[in-house]
C-alpha cells in the first residue's frame, strides 16, 4: 500500500498499480474490474495551480489509454463497458463550498481542495448516470 507521505516523496509508485491492472486485463479477462487511482487527488491537494498537475493528468491519461486500448479491452470487436468517474473536482484551497480539510497538514500546506463538480465518461453503457449511486445500479444491471 502506498501511503500519502511515501507518495508525496515518490508519486511514481502509483504507476506500478497500472501494470498490475494491465496484466489482470490481459491474463484474466475479468467480467468486472474496478480500479481506483487516488494520485491526482493527492497531487492536486499539494500542487494545485502548478504545471505539475497538468503533467500528472497527461500521465494518467496515457496510462488509462494503455489499459483500455493496448489490452484490447476496447476495440471494435467487443462490446465491453467502461465507466470512468471522479468523486469530485478541485478548486483552490479556501474556495470549496464546504471546508473539510485543514490548510496545514503533517505533509505540508494544502493548495487545492474538493469541488462539488466531477466528471463521467462512459463507453457502451446503456443506462443514464446522473448521481453517484447510479454507477452502482448501472454495474448491477450490466452484470446481472
């Protein structure tokens, strides 16, 4: 498990999770795979407003592309379903509607905080997703 203090010192530790997930997709071809990546959250808390955030979004985008395209998960020959969702967006520290985090932490001063907006990407999903709990219902309908 990667702890926050370890991740802040070496955020590349998280990239090993992608390799494990990629192996699983290729070798096991699971009916359902849920993979959670928290590195963008950690990075934005401490580097909000810096180019470093954009660099990490690009890295994550590349890695997600590897997972869904290089493994064959999404190609024209299958109808696999994909849901990519964030639980919240980000804003500058102090601009959040609800302030839940201290500005100073043992790991350093926070620059970013949670924003109520989030994002959702779906592929081959035939159900409407308007609320976070709809993701659960969509998964249950999809796997029967």
